[in-house]
């Protein structure tokens, strides 16, 4: 690690050991986002190794009150404190979510929400951002999604085809938002309560599409750019902190969250 990363990790470790982070986070909650957990794909912005993911999960368990996204949203809806809470989420529906990440979560007794692009599930689709990978990671099957749901994990909507909802409107946007919800309902037997919009940056969601998400019956709309939450945060404007390799250690992540820089 570079000197600055070492320093941030050291300070973060000091916060955790002293439990001072609890004071800093007494009114703050955070939702984290992962994409892939794989040991067969080189680490990149979307990929963490199984060792790293396990390390983060253990750290989350020891230093936060890890809750379901449903509990996180329920507290926001009621205006209750979300201090020291953390919710774990995944985007897209990669096969390693089922094969690698879910067993680690299960061993740690940790809940998670898996946001899936429903037309990717069970398909051979190669999205543009994966074309240059040395091997394709693949997608979960619907049977595997159902197994995750049966095991108690939450399944959320992420559109049908990972469309940019900052660039489309009208019938296309409605079909992606509502159709995704119907796909999940028809496949696992219940409608998803939570929605994450693809790409997740500020420019990737038109305000009219945010309203479509609300009108479709979802309870939240989450982004994928950094930021923590307070009891006054709008669930339909909920930010997440992507756990990319920028955070070399969970201690570094903790420091940035405690300082409000995540």
C-alpha cells in the first residue's frame, strides 16, 4: 500500500480499537455496494477477492450494527435513528454472488440485498464493461436467485437490461422499472421492495424516473456513489458507498465514513 493508504488504515484501526468510531457514527448509517467477489478475475473497480470480502464482512460485523436493507429503510421511513448501522448490497446478478459471496455472508450470519438486472439472469449477455475481461464471470440462474431468496436474502430490482435511466424516458423507462419488478415477482413469488438504478451516478437517473420507481411500488431508490445517511435521508435519494479497491482495507473505509468522506 502507498504511504497515505497505510496512514488511513492505521487511523481507522485506531478508531476501531478505541471504539471512537461509535461516537462519530452515532447519527450515521451507511449502505455499501459490491458487484463481484471472485478469485478468478483480476481485481478491478467491480471485483474484490473472496479473502478481501471475508475480511470486510468480519469487520462490518465487529464494528457496525449490520441490518437488512428493509430494516434500514423502515427506520428512515419512521424518522428513527440509523446510527452505527450498515446494510450490505450487491448489483447486477453475477454468478459469484451465489457461489462465493452468499456462503461467506451465511457463515457470518450477515443479511444482504442482491439487486438484479432481470434479463441478465440465466443469459449469456456480455455487458460492454465486461468485454475486455480475460474470462466472463457469468450470471446467476433463476433457480439460484430463488435459492438466495429462500435462504433469507433480499432480492431487489436493477431494471431489466441495465439501461441508463438518466438517458431514457417514457415507455422504455417504465418497461425497465415496472417490468423488472414483475419479472422478480413471477420468478420468486414476491415483488421486490427495493430498487437500485444502474450506473448509480448523479446523472444516471432522471427525476421523472425516480418518480416512476416510487409509483411502481418500491420503497427506496439507491444510487452507487459515496455518502452516508441520517434519519432525515429520503429513501428515494439514498446513497451507497461502493467497496472498490480504492479502499485497500476495511479500516481505511471506516476512517473515511467516520470523517464523512466516504
